[in-house]
C-alpha cells in the first residue's frame, strides 16, 4: 500500500512540476527523509555492533497554487502508515487587510502549554491530548510526555518540561541542543509507545485557524480565531479561543503591542508526531471561553544610549489575578571598547520576585568575535550569585566559519545534573566546497579531550535538487543517521 501511495505522490509532484513549467501558478517541494538508528534492544555499553535498526521514512509534499492574489497551500506528510497529516492554508490580501485560514486533518491532537520554571525560563507541558498520552515526569522522555499543571514549588527546574521544550524547539537552557534527526526519532518513539495508538487513528478534522490583520492609521489590528477538536472522530469536542492584538509605533520609534487571550493561552498545538510541519504556533485553546491572559510588549525604547524593552504577562484564570511575569531587556554598546551588552531580567510570581538575570557581552574585531554569557540568580540560601555560563568564540573568514562554545556549570540547582566545572566544549566547523556545504561539530567533556559526540551534516545542491546527510556518533555507537532528498519546483 505504502509503495503505491509513494508512487501516486511522486506522480503528483512531477505533474505539479510540469504544470508549473507550463506557466501555471503552482510551486512547491517534495522532501524524502530516511532516519535510522540502532535499535534500543540491541545496543548497550558492551554491545557496540549494530545488529538491528529502527527505521523511519517520511515524505513531505508542499504545493502552493496562486490565483488572483490568493495563495492556496497544501501540506501533506506521508509515513509507513500512509497519510499522517494534511493541512490546507489559504492566504489573501485585500488592500490593507491580510486574511489567512488553516484547516488541519490529523489522527491526533496534543495541546502543549507554554510555562515558566522558577527561574522564569520557558518550558512546555501537555494540557490535553486525544488520544491520551501517558504522563511521564522522568528524563529522558520515552514512554510519555509531562502533563500540566506544573508546580514550580515542588519542581523548580521542571526537568521533564524542559526536555519536552527541547524536543519541540531544538534548543533549551538546561539540555542545550538536539539534532533534528534525534528529535524526529525520539518524538516518533514516544508516540509509538502509547497504548492508545495515536498514529493509528483515522484522519480527523482537528483544527481550524482564521487570522485577520488590518493596518490602519499607523496601527496594526490582529484577530486570531482557533477552533480545535480535542475529541475523537466519532465524538468530537470542539473548543474555541481568540487572540486579539493591537500594535503601533510612536513618532520616536517605540513599538507597543497589546494582546488579549480569550479561551486560549500561549503554547502550541501539535499533531501526529509533532514534527516541525505538524506544529501550529500562536496559542492553544482552553476548556472555557473566558479571559485567561493579557500581554503587553514595549520595544525599542531608547534612553541615555540604552535600548529598553519589556514584556508583561497578566494571568486571570489561576490564583490571584494580576501580573505574573515581567521580562526587562537592555541593549547598549560601550563605544570606547566596542563592546555590545545585552541584558534580560526575569521577574516571576504573584509577588514579582526577581528570578534571574541573563546577560551577554560581545566583542568583534575583524573576522573574530567573542561572547560571554553570564547569569545572576538566587541560590538555595537566597543570596544572588554571578555565574559564567558560556564563552563563545567565532572565527568567520570568507568561505568558512569556526565556532567554539565552552559551557561551564557552577550553579548549585543545575550542576547536580552535569557536575561542576566545565560542562562541555563544542567545536563547530562550517564551510562550502563547490556545491557542497559541510558542517562538523565535536562535543568534548573537557577542554580538548573526553570525546562525547560528533555530528557531520553534509548538503549537496544541484539545480532544484538538494541531497542532505546527517550523522550523529557518540563514543560507543551510531546514535542516528539521516538522509534527505529535496526537490523544488
């Protein structure tokens, strides 16, 4: 069945390409991904031979038809099971009005809420899922995902929630960076581990998103309506949420934006295996159609040579209503030393307690730049301490780029995970040789020894075809191997 399905899709892609070549307003791409790794049942510290492998195959087909100022886009994701995800997006512009509608069909839906840990850093937890997803609070996530609600008093670091954030976004403060091939495999493994078989359900109309944006008299007025089916195919359960926004700029260049969240909260909704194409951003629906959040953003406020910014989040649904989070940013440059300094202060909780201060200092001379990342936050005793987190060095001559990231771990609430002192040293080399792009990364446990991981990414482009390869190795075995072929038309 799958072979016939792949053949049909390939024919459709070729037909669309031919139609486009005949001056029809159709464009798009077809991407075939193959990812495999040694099966977890057959490798270990003493078994380094690859006897069995887990294989994941995926075909992504994107088609866009442009007719009379309206773009109609189809997003299809195929796997061994057949069609796993289907979305249709309609975008049009009438004068100052921009309208967009999105229709999503998938076997499952996972509502992921954006939260903040005790330090004010972002993380994710699962609010609702259909079919149900097991609640797992241990790391790494293999049999489930962390469920809401999250309590910073009992779990200040939110380790499982940070790991879910890493799987969705690719980078996280606690866990660092995760290669897309590994994210692909881990998320697929979690979905397959569910007894509810979320990927085996029939394709169901799961979500509709309608957006309007109107620019009028220097203001941009936005309205985003979300309709999500968190029930099954036979017993649908629809929830609705609305996000309204107003954004404008003063004569002096200050940008002010306000948002009201009704029946919705900040977060994402993902479908199927939660791959990038299967994630819808811009908020998630809630059970009740009521006020949940208000947000205020202030950007580009310049005072005394410093550019200020602020983000204020108000909560109305849980606990005492009021201001729950404040983020203050300051950017400035010390001209005599050519230093660029960025500072972010996070203030959390109903009592508005300063949770952390993250700052970076950058210096660039010619092709060489240095960046120091530091943190200030309270210890268990309540005192505020300064910690140096990362030293980033970049050498960027024409045609090549070398990046060195030395990460330290000397903060008591985090280093119980990784040990004190030097956490890792990552060296990245990126360059091009003809039509080939090369990206090599080495992760070391010490400054120049104790190899932990190696990543080799290759990309070769010939005309409209791009062939890519990703290899992830650790000390004992191949963690993952990915191959990708992308054809644009």
